């Protein structure tokens, strides 16, 4: 009976050990499977983080390039405006020098003399002695002109004059600003060509 009992104990031990081994193998297999899933999930997350980081870096780079292009375009526009302003100021200075008081008086006398043949003339000036100009007009035009010429002071004019028929609201503008505006038509296309 001892043999049977020993054999039974051996069988119980063997069954218990086999069951424990089997259970241990199942636990190891499940653990390995879970570990593989965790590793795969971690790799997938890492890849997704990398893709997101690359996408954000590309978007940042694109935004930076757009901002740099815009800044360059703005700089060119400001530079063109500054150069144009400098050239216009230089041109305005030359116009002011060319349109000195004697030149203006002579030009007014010539234009007023032609226009006064057809009717009364009104001249708007600033920076010129109005009385001296009236005296010069009267002495130069008394023989040829029967119409009246009126000279008025206009503080809006910085240099030059405006002339027109009396009673009309139409004046021919010979101010430095209007001459500059007329010259600007020729200046800006040439300047634009140079700045390209």
C-alpha cells in the first residue's frame, strides 16, 4: 500500500507541478503578449509624436518664410516710398530755386497780358509783394490791356501762383506742388524702372 500511496503522491505532485508549469507558461505568454502590445503602443505613440512634431516644424517654417517674405516686401515698399520722397523733395527744391520771385513776376506778367485781352484776370500768390507785382503788371500792360487784373494773397500757396479769369472758379495752377505733381508722372515710372 505504501507503493500505491507513493505512486499516488507522485501522481498528485506531477499533476500539480504540470498544472503549475502550465499556469506559469500561460502567465508568461500573457505577460509577453501584454509587453508586446505595450511596446507596440509606445512605438505607435512615438511615431505619432514624431509626425506631429515634423508637421508643426513644417508649419512653423512655412509661417516663418511667409513672415520673412512679407517683411522683405514691406521693406522694399518703404524703401521705394522713402527714395521717391527724397527725389521729390530734391525736385521740389529745384523747382523752388527755378521759380524765384523775378521769374514768377515775369511769368505772371506774360500770362496775365495774354489773358487780360479777353477779360478780367485774377492772380493768387503768396511770398510775393502784392503791391510791387500790381505796379509791375500795370506798367507792363497799360498800353495793350483794357481789362482789370486783380492780385490776391493766398496763404495756401507755398511757392508759385494760380491765375484765372475773374469770376470763374477755374484757375491754372503754377504752384510748386502742381508742377511737382505734373513732373511726378514722368518721375515715378522712371524711378520704378530704376528700383526694379
